[in-house]
């Protein structure tokens, strides 16, 4: 799986996240199902073709741990950020998003709505 580096330009003191790049339907569907807990430096970036609330929704079925989830729009701006609880059926962003960044729960404080994000291959 291709890796990308995600930096919060609005908070340069935070460490970047190295994330797997998931752009296919099957990669996004599997996500972190049956995956061991993530380290604070790693994550998964789910990539969609356009900004959408419906397309960028996530499920937590088969996910063994809570996750920090950050939704990012096509302008690379955070539009929502939550702590997703394991086993919960689904989460939808407040506003349309093109990217969904899933990380270890302790990374949630590193991202806020309105932050500018750099995604680098």
C-alpha cells in the first residue's frame, strides 16, 4: 500500500502522520477492520473522488479500538474531527469531505476544524 505523509500546517509543532493511502472501494471498505491498534505516528487516509458527506462516512464494525477521525475537504481544510468509538455503526462528517484520516485516539487533539493540511506522497 502506498504511504503518504500528512502534516498539519496550522499546528507545525505536531508530528506528521504516515498514513496508508486507500483510494479503491475495497481498500476503503476494509479500512482498519481487524487491524491491531495504530501507533501515534501512523494512520490510514481514505480518499474519495469528491467532497461528500455520504461518501466520506465511516463504519466501525470489526475495528478493535477507538480512533481519532479527521475529515478533510478538497481544499485540504479540516471540516470535522471526532473520537470514533469501536463497534459503533457509522459516523458522518458535519460538512462534505474528500479525505478521511483515521489515527490513534491520542492524535485527536492535534487537529481542529479549520486547520490547513498538507498531504504529500
